[in-house]
């Protein structure tokens, strides 16, 4: 029997039209490349820790569902983050799952999600998949929050959820704290401070969390150095977290996920040293980019740098031909015209990237 290449019309009718018109999340082929496209920590565990973790994972009861040890991880993350009194913590299979669960929990008739653009694509995608309206508010030309436009959109649409990435992806900048406070004060629903890049940032919103009953703070261990483990966490007032946690699938964090995360937190000084090294490399890389003819580079509080070049498509393909993979974000939003997003790598990777970029301009 030959399997048809197109979907059976009878089956096609069962799948939502908006889903059929969507594109699946694309992951670039990185085989044989210097991989600087996904804001990953380029450093692996030292060999001794690899062996220790391997023994620990090998001893796990993989034949059993995850157990109460996941609560040990919740406590360890709360301690690591310095979670405020009266707050609770919820775990997700990466931040992506937490974003989806928030949309699911808040999918009431007429509900909506609001976020600045350009921003993380999952805010809009999760809203659409749960039947919520998504309102994107453009940033200013220099990627700052447009205070008047944000407040006007909040007043008009009364969003259920507002996302503020701190720092933002792909622009890598922190926004004005006074504007953020005005948005939080005006919000009729939840405000989610997404601190995915916190290990590299000069500031956090955590010390201001306790002032508000409607603000959630979301982080991930992906940028900490565990992108392959898929572990996100969200903190907020206990009563609020309790409601959102009701839509979380049972056993969403595998025994391998939580044991890897616990191991990493036990060796947090190793990851902290890696983050410090990447911040130092970011400074070196930024100086080189800002001195490069034909390149505009924006300051960064994350492990990525946004640049504008004369022809993003040509430069991206030229770098790829030289075995350096970055992210072409030029088609994501009009404000990102001819922009590329560069992940901060090791010293050697950064030198290779700079050479490939200069040769590809």
C-alpha cells in the first residue's frame, strides 16, 4: 500500500483551519557547524561531573513514574532563586510548557494575551492555540517599550495576560523600570515577567515581586546550561500558582529531568563560572562588533547580541557557508529588518563567528 503524500480530505476537515495555516517551529540543521543560533550555553560538564551524573542517572528507577523527589527540586529552585515568603513554585517542561499552561488556564471567552513585538514567538502561538486573541504592541525603533502604545492597548483590550521579557528576545535589552511599573499597575489581569536570560542579566524583577498579587516570574534552566533537560519554573503568590497548577499534566517532569536539575543546582558554582565567562565574552564580542564597518550592534543583557547588517540574507548564507550558524531574524518583524541574532559562544567560537561575519558582509 502506498501512503498518500497529502492529507485525506476527510481527515483534513477535522483539523482546525488556523492550525493548517501555521508553520511548525523550525530547528536549523547544525551538523558540522559552530552553533550560535539558539542562545545555548556552549560549555559542557567537566568529565568528572559527567561521570558522576551518569552514575546517578543510571541508578534511577526508570520503571516508575516520577515521585516526590520532584518536590525536592521545587524547594531547591525556590532556595536558589530566593523565592519570596508566601509564594509558590511550579515546574514546566521548559518555559514553553508554562506559557501554554497559562494560556490554557486563562482561556475564558473574550480573553486575550498582550506582549511587545518583536518578542518570543511562543506568547502569540500559545494564545492562538487556546483560542485567545493576541495583541502585539510594537516596540520603539530602538527596541524600548512604547509606553503610550502599551497603556492604550491595555486600556482598549483589557488583556488576561501581559508578557514582559526581561531581558527581551531577540533584542537582548532590559526595559525601563518606570514604564514596567506603569504597565503592571494598569494591567487588569496577570503580568508575567519572563527572565529566561537571568544568568546573564544585570537586573532581576524578583525583589519587586512581593508588591503585587498579579505578577508571575518565569525562568528556565535552559540558559543556566541545561537546554537539553527542558526545565522551566514559575514563581508567584501561592493562591495564584495553585490555580494554574491544576491544568499541569501529571508527571510532566521526568525523573531524568529533575535529577539532572538537582545535580546542576548542587554544582551551581560550575554553571555560575560559565555564565561569568559568557558575560566577559559578550563584552569582548560587543566591542568587536561595534568596531566593525557596516554593522550596528545593540547592547545586551543576555547571552545574545542583535546586529543589523546591509543584507541579512546574504550575510546569513555567507556565514553558514563558512560553517557558522546564527539566527536570521530579519523577517520576524519590520523593526528587525536586516537583523541577525548572534549567540555568545566560547572565545574560539566568537573569533570564528567574527571572521565569518566580516567575510560575509
